[in-house]
């Protein structure tokens, strides 16, 4: 009974903390709907209900901020056009600045060598090294991006973390111990998809009208760049095939993602700036 | 093909509920319980409906002292008209279960 009471109080506290934290993530002029949800949280019968209710504020804040961002982006100021794109690129570059030294640091810590083949003494003897670095790095990248308010990069790293988790579990489950090659393939996918997405982000922020052709070019460039890099590093035919498909797949993914962004952005720009809510207008 | 606006089952269930008493003010928590929608689904729908001029919003003092004012909602005249039209247009398969039982799944 005491434990139940404790967990309920904990859930209640978490709910209130979450709402307070989210409140700070929304501009004062756009808080009407979050305030509405927060006020209704008082109707919850217990802490767990309140926490479930408060969790709904996360997608709500995402919606509010996305709409505000779209409104700002269509205003046409230089800052609105370039600042988010630069922040996104900086966030992703910052992630690389952490992940590359971390990879080499971990290899040194485990006294192994970073081989892209199946040589003895390579990091394949420590299969969780790359997994932990890549997953930890992706989460770190997401947090960095959120701290810099580079939402696009944050969502990108969130998706990447999920994809990597699934991929890594599948890879370990398959019984293949060639983690360095998996690492190389992951790097190829990361490079290709990131490059495509960064280009798309820049275009999204800087162009008033996006075309699907421009995004396909971004995907093609990313494919060519990553593929050539991988071929320099790993000349084995099998690895080339694996990396070729990985890079091709991720480039296509980047192009599709970029196309979707462009389509969404075009639909918004065709409609014109979104109106503010009646309450926001009166503020 | 892009989906028509305000035709998702979730939006239809909100419209249906609001249409049951179009001149009354509704609370978000009650709407969530009656439609079984989570707050993260319900509020973006309410936001969108309000932006489209289909929903009127108002802050009302809470009946319980010490609690913050509550946001309340009701359909505008245009909203009621649109809701009726959308609910009538919607295919039975996409209709909310509550509505389908009322109309006999028409």
C-alpha cells in the first residue's frame, strides 16, 4: 500500500515536472493550448492518470512549435531563413565531432584496432563497442540538437537511434560477429543519409519553393559521396556489395525523406502563413 | 492521394460528440474520456478545428477553488454545419463506432 502511494506520488511529481519543462519549451505567445492541457490535468484522479495525460503534452508541444516555426519560416526574414538551417548543420557537425574521437577512444580503451575487415585483434572481439558508441552518440546528438533548438537534427538523430537499435539487435541475433564491417556499413548509411538530409534541411530553410528534383539531386550526391568514401576504405568485393546496397538504400531513403519534407513545405507555402488562434491574436 | 481534412476517425469522433450538444461548452478532459482519445491526439485536433474557425474556445473559471481556469470548447455555427456534412459524407467503415451505431452504419 505504501509502495503504491509512493509510486503514485512519484508519477504525479513526474507529470508536473514534465508539464513545467514543456511549458518552458513553448514561446509565451503560443502557450494557450498547453495551458489548456495543463489545467485539465488537475481533473485526473491519481498520479498515473495525470502522468498519462501529461505525456500527451509532448506531441502537442511538437505541433505548437512546428506551426510557429512554419509561421516564422514563411515570414521571409534572413534569420528565419538561415538560422534554423545553420543550427541543424551545426548540431550534426557537433555530433561528428564527438562520435569520431569517441570511436577511436573506445578502440584504444579496449586495446583493439579499427579494422574494416575481419582481421584478428580487431574490434570485432568487442561487439558492444560500436553498438554502444553509435547508440550513445545518436542520443547525445539528439540532446545536443535539442539544446541548440535544431529540431530537424534532433528528430533525425532520434530516428537514427531507433534504426540503429533495431539493426544492431538484428545483427547480433544473426550470429555474425563482424561488427567492424557492420560499423562500416552503418557509417556509410549514416554519411549518405545525413548528407542528404542536411542538404534537404538547408533547402527547406532557404528556398521558398522546393522541387522534388532538387531533393533527388541531394540524394544522388549523398550516394555518390558516401559510396566513393567507402570504396576507398574497403576494397573487398563482398564489403563493396554490402556497402553499395546500404549506401544506395540510405540515399534513396534520404531522397524520399527530403521529397516528403519538400512536399509538406510546399503545401504549407501554397496555403500561406497559418493564422494564429483567436486567443493568440488577442494577446 | 492526400486525405481530406477533418475526416480521420478521431476528428469525426470529436465532431460527433461536440455536435450532440452544439451550444454547450465542453471540457478537454471530458472530451478525452468520452471519445477515448489520448490528450496528445485530442488537443492537436482541437487546435486544428479552432484554427479553421470550426471551434469556439473560452477560458472559464474552475468550479473547484484553487484550480486554474479551464479551457472550454463548442462548435461555431460553421463548425456545426461542417460537422454534420462531414459525418453524413463519411463512409460507414470510417465512421466512429458510436456514430455507426446511432445511424445504423449508414
